[in-house]
C-alpha cells in the first residue's frame, strides 16, 4: 500500500479539505515546494498560488490558496489559508475585472492608494484566473 498523509486546508470560514493524499505541491514565500509522506517537519509562509493535490486514488485536484502558512509533519500537511477556492467557486469574469482594477491601482497609485493591498489583490486575481483557465 502506498504511503499517504492527511491534508487539511483550513480557512477562517470553513474546512476546505480534510483527506488522505499522496502529494501536495504549493507556492510558498520560499518558492515552490512538493510534499510527500515522511517529509521533515517545517512551517512556511504561503503566497497566492495554485496548490496541486494528488489524491489517494491518484487523481489531481487544484485549489487556489491566497496567503497563510503551511505546517508540514511527516504524516500531515495543514494549510491555514486566509482564503482558499476550488475552481467551481471562481467567477472568471469577476476575476478579470478585479485584475484590471488592481493593476490600475498598482500601476497608477494616488495619495489614497494602499499599494500593498493593490499588489495582493492583483496576485489573488491572477491566481484565480490561472486556476480556471490553465489546462493542467
């Protein structure tokens, strides 16, 4: 039997995922990371990106993770995300509109513009669009 680890993806609103998996690949502040059962313990900050989950049956699912951190143990991966979204949760037209607004605020700020917030909004919109338009 192939080794599995428990994956939990938790947001302030709900448990997005709680299942045994073969592997998780995700974007962290340190770069892309792939986690298999038996990984050394580590805690890392996450940045907006698409996480790839290889399920117990070998299928691959994708989920957008927007900031947070991940705690990795040999038998468990716990992602505490500010926000997480499955592809079916995303409205592509709305994400494109958000990207245009964030890009405009970031590229042409005025004295009232919260530039770090605009940058985060831009990254979130790009992640949403990537999740629903890219052929994995």
